[in-house]
C-alpha cells in the first residue's frame, strides 16, 4: 500500500520552505556549469517542451539550480532525445546518462516520465529520484512523488477572471486530456468561473479544448484556434501547458485579449496576462533535495505527497496583482476558506460539466 505524507511532515515542509535562504537570485544562476571532475551530483530530466518554457520545466529547474548553487553542488540538465516525440526509452536514456555522470539525485518533471523512471529507479538503487507531478511506486523507496492540488489554484483563477468582468472564457490544456495536472487545472477553472458567475447572477460562456496541446508546445495550429476564439468574442483564455503559452499570448496580443498563465507568474512574459494559476514547483524541489542531503530521505522516499493551499503550495501571484474587480484581501479570505474546508473544490475531473451559470463548449 502506498504511503501518504503525514500532516506533521507537511507542516514541517511548510516551515522549511519559509526559512530557506538562497545564495543568489535564480536568474543569476547559469543553466549549465562545468564540473572539473565530470561528476554532476544533482540532475534534472526535462518534460517535453523546452527547458526555458517559462512555465513547468523552467519552474522545476529553478528549484534544482537554487538548491545546488546554494549548497555548492554540481548540477546538469538532460533533455530526452526526439523532443516532443520522446519515448519511454528516450527518457530512460536521459536518466541513465545522469546516473552514469554521478548523480546522487535526479529530478524528473512530468507525468510522462513514469514508465522510464520506474525502470531507472529499479536499476540505479543508490540514486534518489524526485518525481514532480508524479506519484509513488510500490517497492521503490528511492522515488519521492510530488503532486499538487491544481484544482484549487485553477478555481481561484477562474473565480478571479469572472470577478474581473470577463464572461466569455477559454481553456487550452496540455497533454491532450491525459495529463492529470492539467485536467485538475481545467476542472478547477470551470468550477471557479461558475461559482463567481452564480454569485454575480450572470452566465459565463467557456470554450474548453485539448486540441493541439498533446506536446505542450507552441504551434501555428494552436494559435489559429485561439485566434478564432478571440475573433468570435472570447475575452480571456487560460493557457495551461508549458510552451503553449506563446501561441495563446500571441493570439491574445493580436486581438486585445487576455490570458491566464499557469504554473508560475507569467505576467513578466506578456502584458496580456491578468493573473496566473501557480504551484510551488521550485519550493517543492528545494524541499525534496534538502531531504536527500540532510539524511531524512526516508520521510519522503516511496511516499506520494499532494500539496495544496494548506501547504502554501498553490495560489495566485500577489506581488504582481493587477486585478481591479477582486482585491488581494478578498483573495486571501477565499484562500483561507479553502484551507478551512469552507470551500470544497472537486478534484475528480471526470465530473467536468457546465452548470446553470456556465455554458461549457467542449471543442474537439
């Protein structure tokens, strides 16, 4: 039976993240370094898409760089061969290369790493593996699975967007509808938009699609799709899938539309961004890497960790808040209500459906 992280350990994690001191700003730490002995102690294996996707890969690697740089450790990233068409063998080969180069810990990003990671962890038993957006594996205590309650920050983003006055929305998801994290984001976004619409006594329309998102990449096809949405009256689109953001933001710029970012605060990437549904990618990686090197790995090895509002691991960006229809104070109260259980957000995205306050158009 899979172990579940205890509440006490979660609370310890929150405290650890709040007091971590870093030696440098992450933007000042180079993506590549050269170890004189050819040994790279901390490794990162990317998900599909680019390392510098300004979203999932980059946010995860930021945690790797911050921890390694602060603690004087060598680090290296590995991108599986064949890019968006990478196979399980390609991912395994990247993990093997990291292990062969002396990695003590390998951080693997994305749910598609699962099969390759199980094979690599069984072979390289002395190496620790941190599986972000992943899960635990029975009998493999050298894997720590870290997942997030994306439905919570998706809900907050959907609620904020409607409170801001947008009533014609869109959602473009990555992974082709098979990525649990993106599915939770999308389902939460629908629930939040519906809740705000019901509160305001209005009806919201939403286009909802997994088209052109299987590889999480920007593409002319995706940009054309979203451009058509904006031209037909869509006002704001949740771009949920790594480099897909570039296509959605380009379409928004051409049509004076708005974008909701994902994973990290993407307001720095485009002035079309009104808010972002964020999760603590970098902080969670720092926490897990700390467990590798401080001798407390047994607390998370073989454990499935799910992080949400209660762990300060999901939310909207307050430092760059520009919303006028919903205040930071109101947002923080809603966050507290979610933590207290007064607002319950469904995470079973199989229940996706419209409501009396939200007309849901699933585009296939």
